[in-house]
C-alpha cells in the first residue's frame, strides 16, 4: 500500500488484524485506518446514475446535489457503453477527458489510471493531463536547468550516503516525517527516520526552514528557522549574497559545471535593480534576523552540506524559484556530485526520494493514444470553463480542448484541486461525468455514472512502489464490498459492448494478467543478467528484492567526474543558473534566472481583511483524502472537524480557545475546523491539512462544513512556464464559530431516488 507493506488477516469478509510488515523499521500509522474504512458505509455498494442525467439525458447540469438512482450492473454498463459510443461518434477522442489524475491504490495491474488509459486508448484515445499536483512546477523547470526530473528524484543521493557523510542538512520546507510515510505505489521499508537519526548521532546538524516546527521530526533536535511562508527565495538569495560578498563561493565549480552565474550574481548584488539582496533586505521580507542569515551562510561552507528543497515549496505561486535557487545555492557551495553534499529535491516529500534507483518493475501497457491533446494537470477547471481559450505553457501558446465527457478513475479532484466552488461550476459544464471509486468521495457525488470499485485487499495484484525495491504478492483477502467490481472487469464489460474487448483484455482474466506481466518482466530481467524466481515461487513467498545497481548513489556524481563525457541534458550540457531558453519565453513570472517575486497573496503585502497565512499541507493521519473515514484519521478530528493549528497569540487576539470550532474564510470560500493551539507554528500562520472530505453546505457550496482547505485556496497557476498548482498557501481570516456546528453528511451515501425506474 502507498503507506507501507502490511501483514493482514481476515475472515474472508472483514480485516481482523492489520500489522505493519515486520521488516519495516519505521512503519506508518496510516495503516490503522484500513480496517474500519474497508467496510464503512461510505463505500459505494453498487452502480448508481444521477437522477437528473437519467431523466433528462446528457448535458450541462448543476452537479453535486442531485439524488442517485441505484441500478443493476448490466444497466449501468449499457448506459455507459451507449454514452461512450455517442460521444466518440459525435466528437471523437477530443471530446473525452481521461486525465483522471490521482494516486488511486498500489498495485501494478489494478492501477486505476493505467486501466482507464488503456481502455480509452482502445476506443481511440483521450485528452490527457501532463505533470502532477505533487511537483508540477519542478517537472517543467528542471529539464531546462538540470536536464531531467527523474535524475533529481530517482537519482537523489541515497540515505545511507547522507547518514555517513553529511555534516549539515539545510532543509527548505523541512524533512517531513508524515510525507515520508507514503510513496506512490508503496514502500517496503521506511528508511528516512532511521537514516536521519544515524546522521544526527554521528554529529550531522539539521536546519529546518519552515513556518511549521513539525516539518522536521522534533526528536532530531533540528534548528528551526521559521520564515514568513513563501519567502524562502529571499532567504536563499541573502545566503548567496553572503557567500559572494565574503568570497565563499566555489568559483572553480561554477566555472566548470554551470552557465549564467555572472548574470545571476549581478542580480544578487543589485546591479540590475539597485537592490542588493543582503541579509538586511531578506530580514524585512522573511522576518528572519539578518545576523542569523549571515551566520547560517558561514556555516554552509564549514563541512559537507546538503541543500534540500521540499516539493511543498513549489506548490505555490512562482514555485519554480525556490527549487532553482536551491540548486544555485548548492552550486555556489561546489559540493554537487560529492557524497553527502550538494542538492536534493523531495527528501521528506515522499518516501522514495533517497532510495537508490532500482531496476524496472512489471508494468501494464497502456497502448497508444490516438490523439495528442493535453492540458497541464492543474488547469482542469480552466479547461472545462473556457473551451477554446488560449494559455501559455512552457514556451508554447496552447488552446483548451472542448471536452464533453469527463472520466475519472482513481483520483479525487474535489479533494486535490483548488477553489472547489469554482471546480463545481466547472463540473457543471460537461455533458457527462463518469467516476469509478470505492468510496462516495466529493468527486463521485459530482458524477452522472458512478461505478463501485474494489479496494486492493479485495483483489490479487503485484505490489512494488515506483521508487521502492521490494516487490510483494498482494493476495486477495476478502470478498468485495457489496457489488463492487475491479475496474478491470468493469472496463472489460464496457469494451465488450463496444467491440473493443479483444484489444483491451487480450483474452486474459485479471489473474492471468498477473502471471503474464510477471513473466514478461522475468524475461526482461534475465536479458539484463538477473535471474528471478518463477511466478508461483514469487506468489507464495513473502517479498522479492528487485536489484539496485548502485546502492550508494550520489546525485550528479558522473557529471562531476566528467562533465564532458557525462553532460547534462540541458542546452549547455551544464547546470543552467541562467537559462537562455526560459529567458526567451519572456515570462514576467519566470524570468531567465531565479529571482524573488512577490506573490499575489502573502503576509507581507495582502489586504488586512485576510491577515493570516494558511498552509494547506499534506495530512499526517491519511494519504490525501484516502481513508478519511478510518480510525486514525477520525481520532484526530476536533468536534468532528479537521484539526487546524494556530499560534496562541493569534487565537487570543480573536477570542479563539483551544479545541474549539472555528470558521476560516476569504473571498473564495469558507470552512469549519477544530483548533489546536501550539507554538510550533509561526505567528500569523494557520495550518490546515488537505484531505477532509469536502462536505459543502447545500445552500452554499463554497462553505465546507468539515474542513477541506481547498475551498480557500486559489486556482491560480504557479507561472506561465509550468501552470502548476499553488494550493499550498492562501490568505484567510479566522473567527470563532459560536453556533452548534452543522452535521457532517459526507460520510453517508448521498440521497437515493428509490422506486424510479432505471429503464428509459
Ligand atoms: P487521493 O485522495 O489519493 O487524492 O490528490 P488525489 O486525487 O491523488 O485520491 C485517490 C482516489 O482514488 C480516492 O478517492 C480513492 O478512494 C480512489 N481509489 C483508490 N483505489 C482505487 C481503485 O482501485 N480504483 C478506483 N477507481 N479508485 C480508487 C492528491 C493530490 O492533491 C496531490 S498528489 C498533491 S501533492 C496535492 N497536494 C495538495 C496540497 O499540498 N495542498 C492543497 N491545498 N491541495 C493539494 N492537492 C493535491
């Protein structure tokens, strides 16, 4: 599972015992959600059709409030096949959006997006989405400046190397234990915590730069620097200024391995704009004393230093800048490519960053898409609201497609997208929305055709995380909930109705696919010189290690050894401190070298009406919105609401008391939350994690009764370069909620229209 391997027992229906895998040194408590969630009434028990769609047929409609009509599987499959036939026949693949962003569940075969994409490709293709909500700004930036995203993520210096060699880790955005509890596709052994503990025991120092003290495990004793949220760039610029002014920059490294340093350092010195980026300048922006910044800069050169930037920092307006600048700062220190020094991006953001790259794993082919139409993933609402409108992206001028049918399988945009009231207006535009999910999520409630999916404990699969090297046989443990079916079976049945069954299933059952995928992989591994056991031996065993070619990998070590023979895939072959390509795009919000740009909303410059800075980060007690109904997630709620952390001084100024229910609001929306008061957040900051299921007030969908912060965040792109999400930060005000808090209804299935004939 995404949050770790587990040893689970069941009576065939319920999960009777869920324990972490005994070889996991630092398991995640998210596992504690599984048993209760598995049979929770919020599961979808059978197929449903939205009443309005059934009565009036496809077309734009206010989605989200209607009743749902339970229908037999055969009826739902017939309706779905008929609608796909109509939309493909009338509009072609350009009328179908199948991006379907989301983490779904672990498992190489039943991976929901892979299933959906393969299915839609068998029908001719679909409009897809590119990049992620996790690090969308970096995905577009890094190819320009260092040549490759995968290089930085999968090629990150391995944890054992850090544990052995690093003297100082400066972590912009911290090294979050809650985020490193999870990894896409799963994780066998969680190693970040033990590795950091070993490094600290050896004498390594940690500096955690974040408005939240808990962004690095408090037990590690890190020095906490808490700048104004969104101002890390100013802090980094001042560090660069000190290195330059005091002659501490490694000029020979900069000359040999980078291009564009003179342009950049001219900006730091204030040659271009008359503003030297001194510690005093940065102190006014960040709220960190100039002396402290200067002191930190001097420590950077004292030993082996790792500069790391979390993914969360780039989930903000101008999110490219802290990542680019982290790389530049590390380049000035001259330790890139040396064991334990240099640059990292994503340590503590996902469990797999810092795992040495493994060899490939079994994979289901998604076939070929018949069209080449896409949007940057976080532009979903813009696409639905403004078909045909022009936008910029990575140097190109593009237009949004005119989508008629939206298909989601394995994601929850009413969790992950920003400004949910706007997303709801956008979801009223298509003619049909189809959703597969095990649970009645916000997204399922905004669909027309809803199909119940199995959870991974209800099917056989092969499990290995995208960055993990332990493969597991995931045997089915219980019967499916209600009439839930594997997504694969649902797609196969629709494909059969559309004459595409042969290309979709290739004549195999799900179980036969597992043997087939494993067999293909085993042959490829043999060709690469690695003998793997038979499928039967793998299936009966506990776990199977996938070979890791270089367990002691160091990011960019080959480039450092020989930049001529191992150049980067950038135009210059070097690290681009100044990128002529990006500069040539002419984007004011992402110029040719990293700069400080004031965000539209921040503590330093926003109207006093919303004086608190919301940090809407990843949750500790679940994965995104997954398993919010589970025991561990529920245990954290306050008055049934999602917990929000704020500083006692801010609370006192507003008459807010600990453990009380409050209302957070701004011009976009409002939500309730339960307050915890703590000095572990910077004054002026309030933290409310994502993932509480969206529970809109029927009279006002911009008001979430439960605590989903995405009613407050802005649907504003990081920049014209990347069009990434900016969901991490927003300005809000908070007030006590003196009334009896309204009932939360999202954990119950939606209203059904009983007795209505499903046969049209
Ligand atoms: P999940 O809750 O994981 O969130 O957004 P994402 O959509 O990935 O949704 C996965 C859905 O898949 C769940 O509804 C689950 O029930 C369903 N599912 C699980 N297994 C299956 C299956 O086998 N079949 C089917 N059909 N469905 C299945 C996450 C996204 O949120 C991410 S990655 C990030 S990094 C962003 N982070 C932030 C943030 O920091 N701040 C804000 N404000 N917003 C964010 N949103 C983003």
